[in-house]
């Protein structure tokens, strides 16, 4: 099936990602050519250290590409002003939030910064968006809590609420289910899936929960040592791409149930 | 935000406290003047003794104004540094900015006896001290900024700041070693810190530069709040990180520089007042914090000044010693009780 290119929202051209040291450049992945379309629920899968976070940080302008380029629509990402970008793309990172006395409400309200005036005064529309974001993420009851009082699962939902309040078409999340138990992990996946389905958001996330990710996402970016490919579950399966994700002696991809299973002795 | 009303009440309360303390501080001293007379004189009326007029207009009012400006300025600088470096230990002193100011003044005053010539005539001028101090503060700040650019780890930046402080102290020791007793004494007195001795001309200049520095704050309320989530989030919310950081650092060096120049180094206020304010106001929103920290800074320095004057006596203690002696135990007590500090 030929892919429809008309609604591509993020694309990369021969992208090389990694870190620029003082003397040498550490390239983690090269020649990444992928397309992400409007309304995609895209999950990035790969082993530890394969470059998932680096990839997400590069397509969100948190760090620059080392080679090639990232495009947002037709425009090169590096050329887009941060203020304009902030109305198109919001992020949920794994960065630790410094200790402060911000309440959950204040934290979510910070997501309105691209729209507020010079002192950050909230208009009734801002309040509306904040309330909506907190309702969607089921964090209303936490409104007056300080964020350091929250559990990992609650904090993750609050951070997603902040990204939602930012009212952007694209939301990029780096391992939003890290540190979460299975119940809370599924809750996050269901929330994100609903945002894609009902709000027509484009969501890109990385996750180590491969089996859940395969089930919920409609498109997958697979990062392995040799290549970075993307496609639907079916097309990747056809390509036998899942077999390269992990060394096969421990984990295997079971085609019939479309899940990874532990290799029996 | 939603609790705006509560905060504005607290702020008004604090403003009243500043006014009251100002009046009390003007009335106290080696000659005690009744508060009612103080109010009369300040409102332009005549008091029962003309010597009181003179004391208030030429000594105590300038001193109170200096205390308010210096206290609020240093406290706000501390708040800005703590938010920028996302580290509760940051402050004008810890980052070596005050040391830089001291170094500038030391080079000027102590250098006079070593290098002679132009230095000798300059060292006697208060304005030269002001310029030297601001320049020293700016230089250290730029050095910190450069390292901050190369090193992302904020903890390292703080340690580097401490090292700058140590190096400046060492340089000052060397300069002292080669200086005349007279110059050493002049520098020593400056380093004790003093809120008095400012003429109205100097107060005017102080206020203008202070106002200039403070006005930089108008551009950074939003960035300061966004920075509470770290630089990456702030950037993703449309904040221009480099520009905001430069405004914060410039504001800090200007304020620290001018305050240190006119009053000498004053420890503790910059580091501790933001923490005390956050414990009282329980918020991290800078729209509330900046004015609150400023007001509390004034309160603290006015109180320290009253203690330094040793009411009813002829002696005045060095203000720098009083702030530390009074402040350090307060902060330790607060933290032991609270067990956690916040940005």
C-alpha cells in the first residue's frame, strides 16, 4: 500500500543523532529517514542505549541534529523560533523536576505560557484549557497538592496535563511509563490513545513496555543497531523487523499473538 | 493565580511592616527621637528640636533608604540565582559575585599603595569604588556564565563559584601583604559593610542604578516561573533561554555590584531571605515571590541595622557581622524544622 504523504507532520532526512563532545562527536544513529503523520499514535521501541531519548530530544529541538535535518511540516525544525514551536509541540521529558513549591494547578498552568501576557496572567480561556486538561488526565482532585507530594503515576499524569494545557497538535513523551506499575502504565496508554482518537492529537512516545506499545500504537519506530525503520505493526511484522529488536536467545516475537514472549528452555 | 487575594494581603502586611520598621529605625539611635516627631519631620513639618531635623534628614533617613534598597536588592538577587541555577545554595555570595566586587575594590584601594599614581587619587573617590566594585562583580559573573555555558552540571558551577571566591580572597590577602596600613584600614572598613555615610547625591545615584537593575525583572517573570521546571521544559514553552539567562545575570551583577559598592559586602541576606520568604508564602510563583522577597529583604536589613546600632549607645557594629550572626542560626533553625528547601 502506498503511503499518503500529504499529512506528514514530522519527517527526518538522513538524520544523525548523538552528542557533540568537546573534541569528538558521538553518533548514536545515522541515516534516519522516517515520517510521522497527523493523528499518528507513534511509539519508539528499542533496547536501552539505542538512542530513543536522543531521537525524541532531537525531533523536539531540545538538542540539535548532528547530521541531516528534522522537518516540521515543510520547515526545518532548527529554523523555527521556540515561541512558535511552543504552540505546535509540547513535551513530557524524563528530566527530574527541581524541588519547588509549585502546586499541581500552577504546574499545569505553566503550559499556558505560550499564550499568556508578559506576567503570565491567565484569561478565562486559559482557565478553561487548564480545567479541561486536568479533567482529561483525572488530576483535578490533586489541584492544590504540591507536585513533590505526588506518586510517580500521578506526577506523570500531571505532566501530561501540562502538555495538554499547552494546546499543541503534537505531544512528544519520553518514557512516560517508566517507574509505573502495570496498572498505571495501561492507564497512561489508554489516556494517550483517547487523546489521539478524540482530540486528533499526534502522539510520539518511547516506551520499554513493548507488548503494550504494540497493542496500543498504530505506528511503530523500531530502533536497532543497524537501522531505524517505521511502519504499522502489520508491515513491520511482514518485514520480520521485530526479530531484531532483542537478542533472540531470551525474548522472541510470537507472530500468532503479536507479542514478545520469554523463550522457554 | 487562584490564591491571588491571600498573597496580596500578605504583601500589603509586609509593606506595612517595612513602613513601621523604617519609622522605628529612624527614631532609634544614639539620640532617641519619638516616632510622632519622626512622622512630623518626614511629612515636612517642624519638630520641637532643630537638631532632630538635621539628624533625620542627613543621617537616619538616608541610612534607612540604603537599608531598604540593599536588603531588597540582595534578596532578589539571591532569588534569581537560586531559580536560575535551580539550586537552593546559590546566592550573590556563594557564586563569588560579591567576592568579585570586593576584589575590584581591593585592587583599587590596596592597589593604590602598590601602583601609586592614578590609583591614589581614584581610591579616595566613592565613585571610583562604585565602578570598581560593579566591574569586579560583572567580571566574576561573566566567568561563572562562561563556565555555566560549558558545564551543564549546576553543582559544578556552584563549586566553581566558591573557588572564584577563594581565589579572590587569596588575591586580596596578597594585596594586603604589600599595602600600607592606611590603605588596609580603608579597605577593612569598607569590607565591614556600612549602611550609613551616604550623601543624598549618592543615594540618588544608588536609587537610579538600582531602579535600572530592578526594571530588568519586568522581562523575566515568565521565564523565572518556566525555569522552575528546568531549561528543557522552559524552552519547550517558548522561553528564549539564552536571552532570559543573560537578563537574569546582568540584573544580578548590576544590583550586587552597586549595592556592594555603596554598602560594602553584606552576607547572608541574598541566600537566606528567599528561603524564609518561601517558608512564609509557600509558593514558587515569582509574581508573588519577587515583591515578597524584596520586602522581606528590606525588613531583615532594617532589623539588622537597628541591632547593629546598639540602641542608646555610641557604637555601631559592622552590619556584615550582624547579618551573619543573626541570620545563620535562623536559617539553620528553619531548615532543621522544615527538613527540606525549595526553589
